[in-house]
C-alpha cells in the first residue's frame, strides 16, 4: 500500500516520504495511529510541501550544529572529581556530568544523549564524541582533574 508518512519512523522513512508498505502494517499500525495517510493525488502535493519544510528545518539544524561544533572543538572542558591517590575516581564521570560542564564553561546546552563515551573512571584527558546532527559529529576534549 502506498502511504505518505506524517512523522519520522525508524526503518520506514521520514516525514513527507511516499513509501510502499505491507497492507497489514498500514491498516493495523500506521493509519490508526496517525503516522501516515493514503497517497492520493491531493495528498502527494501535500507530501511535497512536507518534504520542503523538512529540508529547510534540516539545513537550519545542520548550520546551528556546525556553529556549536566550531565553538566546542577548540575548547577543553575541565571537570573536577574526587579521586584517590592513584588517580582512580570515587564513582565516575558520566555524560550528564559532561553536559553540565559544557553548559557551565561554554554556555552551550547539549543533550546528554548526544554525547557518546563510556563512563570515565580515572583522571586524565579524554575525547568525547558529540553527534548533534546526522551530518555533524565532532570530538570534545574533556580533562578530568582532582577536586
């Protein structure tokens, strides 16, 4: 069945895309939940408008992500943590701690879910991967120092 997606769905497509899905999937899930509508002639022109709006929003999001990336790549974010004599931390530094430190030191708010790093358990300098947009991924240097 040909449908026009009204929302972004993982594995199916993005908003405004015209997709071909199984009849049962369309009747039992996509149409009742309001995630899609049937692809009639009038709806196809509406889908074009959805795609244009999505493309404009996507380019604006990409530009803002690149601006944030250029501001953060040059900085080293310092995080103070309690540590033992051998440099091991009491606890760990998590993505939430890193996001708070970025906000405090660079005045840039980043969702902790956009940060990709294993919990940090010792003092030192680490590279944290940040993915703000599907096209914009950059490293941020984080230095964990003894409090």
